[in-house]
């Protein structure tokens, strides 16, 4: 059976953080139940298609999935378990915020089959948490972590952020130390991005150069690497570190262009439906999503191809019949995502996928980046050097815009 992944989007948060532009709302009251029913209706459309596929990872993300009743999470997972094939050791993750974790929820998640928690902590500094608009204190994050451990979770990720306004190397070092004291299996450490349409954009968008210092951000990035290395975390992607064997399998599916189905508001999918490789996105209007899926009359004739979907890009009709433009965009994506991984991409894999040697497509970019000591080629792999990681945005951009 073909391996695929499933993403389930939960667009609710207890409160909106000042930096975040993820598709989530804190002002939709009492519609969680209706939303989950709509998600289950959407899932039902995939039943037939999923017959010859097996789920290897499931990611319940958001928003803040832990902010809604665990009964609703149980309900949606129960539907997935009853109707889809799931690999015995599938990785099943839920995103959680410290203020919404309770011992009862943790136990229910485990009983529902969830075996990995990704908890957003961002910082252990009270002032920084406040500035970010987080509604929990550092202590809440520590308590939530121990609650999860005591419930029996043995695979926990902590999200951290650096490059924050008023953050300095010392406060960030303390945050890293605190995170290490908890001994999670995985850390995601993201440099702050000032996203349009956020309170942070309004506040800092115009004078970002004065508030943020690139050198300090780089120092924080290097500090993350060195502190985590001493605790036997290894970096496997630009922003991700784990103990051996605890890389996030779901995210690796995205980075290696594996197939996935996304359900829920605004969820993205990338998969082959009836011989067509498609990339599509669900509508991102909450009202419209509910209109489409709440009213859905479940019957055998419903077909995922007929319903909703805001954008569709057909990437190829089949591997034997591809147009140049679609192949180019796939190649760019392959490089852009694959080179984020610390062990980079496999040249043979590239050739097998596209029927062409990578040097034929990217000759000039590869020579240029090697000469600048930004990438290394070793055996069959091409990957970023330390210097390349530092300027990864530039390196990755070199793989975009293949001469057409
Ligand atoms: C889906 S979000 C949030 C999950 C969860 N609701 C939480 O707040 O922890 C996943 C992670 O993205 C990161 N993130 C969100 N917005 C960001 C931004 N503007 N810049 C950098 N990292 C960001 C945060 O670390 C966050 O934990
Ligand atoms: S960071 Fe998490 S809690 Fe904050 S608004 Fe974004 S999704 Fe919601």
C-alpha cells in the first residue's frame, strides 16, 4: 500500500499572539463541534481513495488543537482509525499550548492514539512571553511538560523562538537551558518573522532594521546549535533538532515531497488522485468551509474531485507525460525543501525522479555555490555548509527560476 500522511487543521486559539499569522481565530465561539463534524464529512470523501493507501503520519495542527474539547479530538481520530489504514507505528502528533494542557486531556490523547506532542513554549522569559502576547507563564509551560510526561508521553517537542524584540543572548541562553532541563526529545527553534497583518507588523514593520539585529539573530542561531549539541541533540533541518530517532516524520514528508492529504480550513494537500498529481488548498473562509462541509450529504457518489478546493495545480498527468513547466516547478520545490534538511538531497534520487542528472539542470548554481563554500558535494549527497546554513535564504533562492 502507498504511504501517505494526513494533516488535520484546527483553527481555534484561546487568544491570538501578536506575531502569528497562522489561520486561526480566537473569536469564534461555540462552533468547534460543528467544525469537527464538517472535518469528518470532509474526511469521508477520502474513504474510497484511501483504500489502497496507508497513513504513516497524522498531524493535528493549528491554531491550537489542545484548546478545544478532547472529546472532539477523540471523535475525529476515531473516525480516521475506523475508516483508514494506519501503520502500526504511525507517528500521531497534536499541537498544544501550555495553558490548555490538563492531565485528563493528556490521558485522553494517549488513549486516542496520539503518541507525539508539539508544545509551543516560545520563551521561558516572562517579559518576552508578555511581549509575544502569549497567555501563559513560563511556569505553566514547565507544569504542562511534566503533566505530559507523567501521562506517559515519550515523544515531546518544544517550539522556541529567537530574534525577538528586547531579547538578548543571555535571556535566550536561559530559555535554552530551561528547555534542556526538561529533556524533551525534539526542539524547533524559529527565528522570528514579522508577518504582514499581525500586531507585530504594525508595531515593528516600518522600523524593523532598528529593532532587529541580524548579527545577534545569527549569534542566537549558533547558540541554539551549540547548546543543543552538548545535550546530544542533532540538527536535521534548519530550524529542527532532535535526539536520535526522534525527527518529526510528518515534517520530513513535506520536505521530501511525500504525499499528504490536508483536511480542515485552509489545509493544503499534495497527492495523486486518479493518476493526477495535485496540489490544492481548501477554502480559508470559516463560513464557507462550514457551508460546504456541514451540509454535505454523505453518499457514495460524493467525490473529492467535485467539491470545494480553492486552488488546484495539476503538477503532471503522470510521470510519463509531464509538461516542462510542471517538471521545473517540481524540481524547484524538490531543491528548495530538500536542501533545508541538514543531509540535503540525494543526486541519484533526483535523477530517478526527474530522469535527468541534477548537473544538467543546476550546473551553474552548483558551481557558484560550491565556489562560495555554501554547499558541499559528498558521495551522492549535496548539502549546505555551516556558512550556507547561515545564508540559507540566499542559497535556496539559487534553485528557483530554472532557465525555461
Ligand atoms: C502552528 S504554530 C503554533 C502552535 C501552537 N498554537 C503554539 O502557539 O504553540 C507553530 C509554531 O510556529 C512558530 N511561529 C508562529 N509564528 C511565527 C513567526 N511569525 N515567526 C517565527 N515563528 C513563528 C511558533 O514557534 C509556533 O509555536
Ligand atoms: S502562535 Fe499558536 S496560540 Fe498563538 S496565535 Fe498562533 S497558533 Fe494561536
